[in-house]
C-alpha cells in the first residue's frame, strides 16, 4: 500500500476509535442518568415519558452507529486486501526454478 494511503487508513482508524470512545461515554452517561430497565419515577410523568423516549432513541442510534462502524471496518479491511491482491498481481513473475539434472 502506498504511504499516503496507509496514512489515510491510520487517520480513519483513529477517527473510528475516537467515535467508539465517545459512544461509550454517552452510554455510561445514559446509564448514570437512569438508563437501566427499571427507572425510578421523577415524579413528573411528562418528563418520565420524554426521558424514556429519548433513551430509546439514543439506544437505537447507538445500535445503528455500531453497525455503521462494523461496515466501515469491513470496507477498510476489504480495501486493504484488494490493494494487497492488486500489488501481488503486478509483481513480475520470475523465471521458473531450474531443475538440477
């Protein structure tokens, strides 16, 4: 793989890792805020409904984001493999080994 392509792949990998850390921090914050299955009532029914809907939406976005990261990693792996195979196909084929008879 060329140097610039490798640098670009490293940049994307770092970006994916940062997004994953952010996602984990958001998930931890949601759990601290009451993201568990049995949330205690705040005493305000409208707020409790809003909180439940917001957490449901965030959980759905988290699932979709994880799926996106998996697709992105797969695409990166495939691009690297395709580049490897292309480079391998461009190598000049040397003469066949001579038998010593």
